C-alpha cells in the first residue's frame, strides 16, 4: 500500500502518518525502487492501534510506551488486543445510548428532566410525584423537599445508582398514595419552620417524631441499626464526607430534628 491508501484504510490523514513517522511512533517502512513507501498489514495494524490509543485519551508519549511493549509480539496477539479494545468501545457506546434513551423517555414522560440532573427512572417517578403534590399545595414548595431530592440524586450518583434507586423505590412505594405524600410535605413544612429556630425549640421534637414516622419500615429494615445509630450520633459529621455535607444543608434546629428522627429510627431498627 502507498501512504494514501493506508491513510484511507485506517481513517487518518497522510499528514498524521508522516507526523507519527517523525516522532518515531510508526516505523518507517521499506521504500520501493521509485522512492515511495511500501506499507503492509503490520503497518496498518500498528497505525490502527496508535489511533485507537490516541482516541482513548493517551498522550503521544504514553502511546509510544504502549506501542513499544507491542514490539516483538505475534501479529495475532496485537490483532486480538485491538479487537478487544474496539469491543470495549462498542460496549461503552451501547451503554451511553441506553442511558440517553432513558433520559429522553424521562423528559417525554415528565415534561423535562429534574432540576437535580439526570436520575434513574425510579427517582424520576418519585420526583414527578413530589412535583405534583407541591403544585397542589398553596404557596411555594418547602425548601427541605428540594434538599431531599438533591440528597437522593447524590446517593445515586456516588454509588453507581444502587442505593439511590433502591431507597427511591422504597420511598415511592411508601408514598404511593396522595395521603402519604401529603404527610411527607407536612413534615417538610415542619422542618422549614425550624429554619431560624434554636436547637432546643420544642418544635424540634415534634418535627423529629413526624419525620421518623414518615420513614417506612422497609427503608428502616434495609439498613442495619448500626448504620442509623452512626448517622444519628452526635458529631457523626465531624470527620467530613457525606454526613458532613448532608447536615450542612440544614439550619441548627433542622439538623437537630433530623438527628432526633434518626435516633428514633435506630431504635426501630434494633
């Protein structure tokens, strides 16, 4: 093959091939009597491998290190690895397209994507029910309702979706009736009322009891008693991480109510 034929076969420019020769990434082939480079199958494989590595985001120096490791290997080994790379790329594309299809379906079913960002179907359904409940209530939506959606979306994103989707499914079952969702919004209202209150305000205990009562038994049983106790312990957020970020969302009295609710739930989980 001539350089133009090789470029067309692999899908790169002749200029790129010459650049790779200049950098030593692609060995110079033998030249014919007329001075033209004569490329063979191994050259095409090496160039395809080089292109694939560059598409994966490797710098040219890193590409050179990988290609150096390829030298001396049998052609069928290099071909097998290149085929495996392409198979992984195909799988990534399929997964991304499936995720995109799910997001498009959510947007069509719910009139747009949640403000918290792309979420699972379970969370999207729960958030849609929350939106309908909030729209049927007088006044603006309680701020703590938005906080709960943010926390669930965070849980889903940081653990690959398992916890967030599982909890969302359980919460969706527990608040599957308008009455149950209305009770949840009553709790959100109680928590909002504590935004400027002191942590020893008598309403803190009332909000804690109401919040604990809204957490379904299935959710309580889904986590160990030790989990709930750690989350409720004084200073649990002192070491940073998720709990620190979670409690930071709340005013002091609201955090006290949440902590009190978690203590009540820990007792139920024992």
